[in-house]
C-alpha cells in the first residue's frame, strides 16, 4: 500500500476568543495546513455558563478569531472545525456562534457549506436511559448511565432540574459532516481532541496518534515554553507519529512541555479515556528533534466494548450577592475565626433560612486561607492584611442581598475583645459595597451514557455559509 502523505493541522488558540498573534497564524498558513481547528470551550469556568446558556468568551473576541480562521480556510479551500461552541456547547451557545459565522460570511462574501452539530441531550432521553439501566450501575457493567469515577449515581430529580444537558461527542459526527462536504463544521460540546483528529482519522491515519495529537493541540501553545493560551501551535502527522512545533520565535516545544501537556487534566499517565475508547500511552515516546520541535510515537487507541459519552448538565441553586472588604487591624486578624463565628451566629439569628440550609453565608479570607480553606498548611501564619469576601446564596436575589448586607454591617461594627476603635473594622474598595452576582448554578449531571450510534444521535444540520450557495 502507498504510505499516506503527512497531514498538517493548525491550532490557532487554546479557546476560541482567547486570541492569537496574526504573525504566528500567518507563519502557520505558510506551512500549508490541511485543516484549521479550534476548541472553543471547557468546563473549567464552572457550571454557570452551561446552566445560563451564556458564553464565557466575548462576542467581539470570538468574531475576531473566527474572521481570520474562516477567511484562511475558504481562501485555501481547507476545512475549519470548531468544537464546544460558545464555551459550554448547549444549543444557545451553538446558535450564538453560528450567528457570528453567518455574520462574518455575509460581511466578507465567504461561500461554502456549513455543518452545525447540536449535542444537547433531551431530559426524556436521559430519563429513559436511567430506566433502562435500572438506575445506575457501578461502572463495571453495561448500564446505560454510569457515574464518573468517584462520582454519585444520577438521580432523576437532578435530570429534571437541569436547565441544559449536553453530551461530549467524539470525532464520528464531525467525520460524517466532513464526508458530506462541509467546509466549516461547528459542534456543540466536543471531546477536546476531536476537532483536530477528525480529518486525519477520516483519511485513515491511526486513531491513537490522531487523538494524542489533538490532546496536545487542544490548548495550542500552552504545551510550549513559555506556555500561552493565546498563541498558535502546528502539528504534522504521519502513520508512525506526529511532530508538534511552535509558530512564534518566543516559544519552543520541549519533551517536558509536550509530555506534561499529555497529562494535563488526567489522573492516569498511561490511560486517557474518551468517547468510544481509551488512549494507551504505555509505549509512547517523546523525542526532541531540534530546538523547537518534538516528535511523538507509540500511542495506540483501545476501543471500548460500547460507546460511552460524558453528559454534562447544570441546574440553578439560587442567587448570589458578594461584598469585598479589606482588613488590616492586627487584633482583628488575630481573632478572625472567633469574629467570623460571632458574626455568623448573629446573621443566622436574623435569617433562619441559613439554619434551614435554604440559604448559605460564606466568608473567604484571602491572604490567610482564601484559596485552600481548611486545607491550607500555612494557616497559622498571621498576615498583615486580609481580603475578606462575604458571600450569600439564597433562593431569591432579594434574600441574598439582605443576608450579605446584614453580614457586612455586622462585621463592620462587630465588637471584639481588645478593640480600640468603633469607626469600623472593614475597608471597602467600592461603593456600592455589595454586588449582585445573579444566578448560581451547580453541575447536576456529570455522568457517562451509552449510545449505539453517535452519528445517528448527533446528525449535522447542513446549510449555506452566510446564506450563500
């Protein structure tokens, strides 16, 4: 058989809307990529964006990145792939991003075929899968719904309460869209490497190497030294391995940086699970080719007995109000735990909802243990100042406002032993001192679901790019 020619992939940025230098992008285009692909989302910013249907990147930033990518793709007649549209990948996020694509295509006169792949999962489908698996299995059987490792079983109430539920699809629906002639493919929630691996797998390159390459490219130059989420990365794949390289003179790829990114967000250095199977890195090797390129070989793909996808859902739990204050009095800082306990008791007496667990009051002392809380090993070392965040979460915004305001005023004038001044214990950098943070969401669904045919479950909607044939 004739060996496959090398295939070249350009990753502009770690997340669509994070930006990238036009000089790096131009350098990548000079290397004649076969595809431009970008991951547009993540669960890293938390459940709010999925639950509320709002993007965590801004429209002007996303449009700027897409404008350059789409123009380059259409000029060179190479596909452009976008995964996890709008950040969280629900239908609202997908439509938001598709609207930007149509706007750019209309403004710039771009023609072509756009494939839109929604990845929302209906509540009825999830509930039916729950019933089909008799609830949940323990992750070792063939249940239709399985908990993630160390996660709880999925409750039907959590499904019902979710505002959005999405599935993290793999490369199969993307490949189907490309096979149907799509010039631009945009999908809802996507397995991060999938958009980079889809075209190579479609053309017959090894699945394991293609997905591992995508694992490196998903965060672009974060896998370089110095790392950056706002710069480009380039990969060249053949049948025995792939090479990754930077496109800026300010960065290099090293064996350490590329190997370290292979382990990014993973708990097992040898087994990296994803939709439909697992990457096996037991025999993976990293080689420094020169001062900026690293070659990777040996990664294989181990298909799973059944195709499992990760579900992500979010539900609203209340409304949040916060107040930010500074503390510098040494006696206040020394007695902070007792003072906060006393203030909490006073506020709880005024608002029994806290005792009833329908509302919460939190204090975060930055400069002491605001990041790690009770796990902070240096908690006994008293700082000279503390940034104190007062946070109230309640079923309504009015109640959250009231609890936060009462807690703030209580702490401001709280009397403690040795207090020398009655003018106030806190310094507020802002007026107004309290901020309505709005709706609060939590992940309600974070489970695995078995599907038989990912292409049939997640078909592409084909349409002209920008309304032009």
